[in-house]
């Protein structure tokens, strides 16, 4: 299972600041309390998703 998070560190548009300790630990919350927009990790299983989509086509 992979975890994907896309956040531009220090983004002035999103007004978010990455919490380096939480990010290194894998979250789930990756931004500081001062961030206006929180960023979380979302657990994913790409292989299972691809398999399900492929099976639906067969």
C-alpha cells in the first residue's frame, strides 16, 4: 500500500506550511497548525485499483 501526498511546500497560494516531523513520520496530517489549508496523506492501493478496473473490462 502506498501513500501519496502532493503539496507544494511553502506554497503562498495554499497558505500551507509542511510539518517536517509529521511528513517524515507519514502523517496523516502533514501541515502545521498555522496552515490555512490542512494536507493529509491518503492511503492508496494502486495495484488493486488497476486490477479492479481491468477485471471490469473483461
